């Protein structure tokens, strides 16, 4: 997890508006078959990604002529990246990184530069990650001189989001997906290091030469997520819907649930680590990828499915769940709003508001300026707008707060809680933003609490750079 968000750059320079959220459980992918062949010996593929699932085989992209001729890349179950080209059933090019990719809070940038016409073998294929050439590989096979790839072949099905064997779906986010047909460029044609923070960030790619089969997927049309913004090489959408268009991007990274902090593995995650389903078993709670120590922050939770038993909870904690065997609300420093309407803290419940159940949306407000926590149900602030005091000694020893959903022991198997930190996994009917214009919420992040008007903010890195 991270404390201050990756890519915490203020709203300056080139901004990426949208990404596409791929859910492996829904078999999401995009496909396109070129109508004519392009340059098989020279291409550049660039895109940004943010992982959700880890520890499983997942494939980003492939170009498949048939089972003996394809180019493919993605992750192995060990979370290393593997890229290879098969021709006539043999490996003709291979890279497998020593580096692992397990940070589910971060956006990465990947550039693949292929030019098999180069006389020096090591110059024929290069990989750049976050602007830096990758040189450490556990396995590596150089392409032969003028070795054809399977990109840009008229009969090759190009697939984004799953493997050439129609399995191993990608789970996470992609943004700024670019293919240049006939041009081999390094990473600095797609990004630059921010002069203030040193963070690698995207630049405008619309002026590049895309070539016959090149494309630019910017995901800015929710009704046509496969639209090619650079021309007419559009992709066909499979199982993706408008709600899979996300504002979680490489220039404004949004908080999600932390897949690395799933206590007892008692819950499963989906929809870009925003949808949590409780399993049978022990007490569990799971925390956010972002932790904050100052400011005012807001998130929403939709109880989309209610399980066989009644107990479920939302709230805030300074303690990652892997550090405790307790249920959410038992420890002194937890603030847990149960579906019974009580707030639990230190194992004791206090009447606070109305009960909640299936189809209710909970608003969760953390005010670290006044040391108060507030909760709303379907837009109605609970406890007559009086916040729960978190200024006691137990709370003041904590440096950072995380945002949490959870269940008591063996309760609510099958309950589904969908979190919205500003880039929702469910349809929004009203569309509220914070005062900076970030987030997409069902209800307003602004309230009148304890007699004062207060503005709360979406958990994204542009807000963190300003208030966090």
C-alpha cells in the first residue's frame, strides 16, 4: 500500500482523462483483425497499466495468426512480465523480467520497441518501464535479423485483455494504449520526467505517426471503448460496458481496496479492486491503498448484495488488517459504522444512525482537521450531523488512516460491498464531484457537520498533492 499516492502530480501539463477497467471475472477484452498487413519488422507498443489481481497468469495483448504463430505479453503467476514471439511453433524472441509487478496502488508505463532490421542483435527489441530501459532478465532470446513479428499481419487477431488461447484475462486498468506500425521509438516519445517531482508522466501522443495498423485507444467514449482516436482502426468491445470507463488514470491515480491487505483471505475482489465479496470464514476487514494523515476525505459504499447473515460494516482504521486478529470495531482506534446503525469502537457499540441494508449507499466522511468521522445513508447525514469524535488518546497516536470495509466472524457470506473512491464500479445516477471537480459520486462530498459547512475530497493523487 502507499501513504501518499503514486503519481502525485498537481493538475499541470498533459492530463489523461480516462482509462478502461478490465475485470477478469467478467472476461473483458477488446479485439481487432487488421484488413491489410503493415510492417512486421518494426513497431512500437506503448501503454499505461495499473494491476488489480496478482499471483495469477494474466495477459495484456496478443497478435495471433494461429496457435504456432503469435506475439504475446503479460504476467506469469510469479508476477514477472513475459514477452515472446512464436513463429512456426518456435520461440523467436523472448524477454522475462527479474522484476516483479505487485504494486496494486501504482500506475506503470510500458514501451515495447521492436526493430529487427538493426544489425546489433541487442538493439532489435527493447523494453522501457516508467521511462527507463529494462535490462535485467531471467530469460532472454534476441530476434534474428529481419525476424517477423505477428503484429501488423492482416490475418492476425489483435486482442487486448486476454491471452492468445482465449484464457488468462487481464485484471486491472489500462490507459493511453498506442501502437505505431512501422516506427520504433523509445519511451521519451510517450512520456517525460516531471521537473518538480521526478515522476514519470505521459505526454500528448496525438502527433505521432501511427502507420497502417497503428491505433490510439484513449477510452474517452464510454459508448465505444474500442474507438481509435488516431484513425479508424477501432476495436470490438467484448463484455465491457460504459461503467468500465474510469477516471482512475496515470495522471490522477485513485484509491482502491488493497489486494495485499486481505486478512485471512476472507473476501474476494473484483472490478479493479473496488467490489468486495465476503466469503464464509473468520472476521475480516480490508483496507484502502491510500492512507492519509491530514485533510478531509470522502468515499461511498454501495451494499449491492446482502448475504445470509446481517452483519457488515464500513469506516476507518489506522491499522492494516494483516496486523490484527480482531474484527473491525474491536480495537480502540477503529471507527466502524455497522448496518445496525451503531458505531463500534473498542468492542463497544454506540447508537449513531439508521440501519442499512441491500441497495443502500453509505457516505463516509473523514475529517482530520476537526478529528471527526461522519456517515450518511442515501445522502442523509446521520446523527443530526454530529460527528463521531476521534480526538481521544488512542486515535491521536496514529499517523495515518485507511478506508475500510469488513465483516464480523463468519457473518454475511455472499455480502457484496462496492466502494467508490471517486471512480465508481457501479452506475451513478446524479454525478457529484468534489470542489476540485474530481470524483463521480451519487451524493455530494460536502456537508454541514457540527454546525459548520465542510468540503470533503475524493481520494485521488491530485487531491493528495494539495491536501494530503
